[in-house]
C-alpha cells in the first residue's frame, strides 16, 4: 500500500533538479496520508512560506514494517 507525505519544496531545489522534485526534502509534520486526495486536502489547509511549495509525494514503506503506527 502506498502512503503519501507532504514535503516542502523550495523553488530553487525544484529548478536545480530540472523540474523534478528532489528525493531529500523536509516533510511537513510526521504524518502520512492513505490517499493522494487526503494528502492534497491537507495541503490546501496549509500555507507555504514564500519561495516554497507544498507537494504530495508517494512513499512505500519497507516490507514488514508498520510505517504508519504511532
């Protein structure tokens, strides 16, 4: 199952990667979302800082882990 996280992408980081989102970006909080639509709804409730953008990225936990367990 694929979960999603919100990452904070700076415009400079995205521009330097040729338009792709780099794989090492800070996340917004420590929460995962079960679907893209849930993640996008959470992005809509947060305001990015100037020069940044909030982006939903899929993550796949390693096999046998309880990635979303709190």
